[in-house]
C-alpha cells in the first residue's frame, strides 16, 4: 500500500486497547504508517495533520463518539476520509454516518482484506481530491493574471463565440481578438480550445 503515497498515514481511534494494537499490527505489516488514539477527544486535542490521512474509528466510545467525530471533522471542513467500524450496525446509523461524510462503514467482525481495501480506496480518494484542489488553485492563479479584456475574450471563447462575434460584441477588430486569444491561451497554458473550456469548468 506504499503506492498510495509516501506521506499517507492512518489514524486509528478506538477505546479498546486490544483492537487498537491489532489494527496497528495489521497496518504496519502492510507498510502503512499508523498512529493510534484511545479516544476521539484525544485525537481532536492532538489535532494531527490530516493531509494524506485516513481515519479509522469505532462508532461507540466514551466521550465523543466516532459519529460525532466525523460530524465535527466535516464541520471543520476537513477532507480526510473516515472509515467507521461498528459491532452494532443498523440502517439508521449507517445513513447518519454517510450523511456525516463517512467514506466506508464496516461491521465487526471484519475480514482484514476488507478493511485494507477500504483504506486503499479512502487514501486514493484523498489523493485525488488533493490533486483536484491543487489543479483548481493553479487555474485560479492563471485566471488572475488575465487583464479585464482578456478575461472577456476568454469568457466568450468558452461560451463558443467565434472571433468575429467576439469582435462585434466588444467593439474591437477581429485581429485584436486574435491577439487577445493568443495571450489567453498562453497565460492559461492551454494547448487547445477544449483545454481552455475544461479549465473554465474546473474554475467554476
């Protein structure tokens, strides 16, 4: 599972010491960095970095429950996926967990490979989400370098307007539109018009 990223880490949160140690051993044997906490409250107090992280938590624990933890992380805008483990699964609880943003819901006793698969999936989604966020920010940074007129031309191009139509609408020559268009493509690092459209969609 090292291919999920060298910075990946799994936080195990469970008040049962035996369960924590068992999960630590399983993850360690599979090449996954792991850090455990005896309660959700201890985890929140420690406030560990969540970039490239996945959280495994029991549902029922003294103090803040696993479900309350997921809801709190969602409220804070944290994107780390949460895999919830429970020995007392029921449909309303599962629905509530999914609404809290839990990525997977696993019942005890569980198969080791099932849990590892859920973690792989969660870490992959986390990595994809971070990559998408970085791409979106890069596109916004490029858009910020456009002049007001270049921005107008880009919006018109993305809307599907031809150079002559853009020239008429902006009261400039078609040749000037071509210059602005070339500048937009260069600043946005777009090789084709479809690249530009895709970037505009991501930025929105």
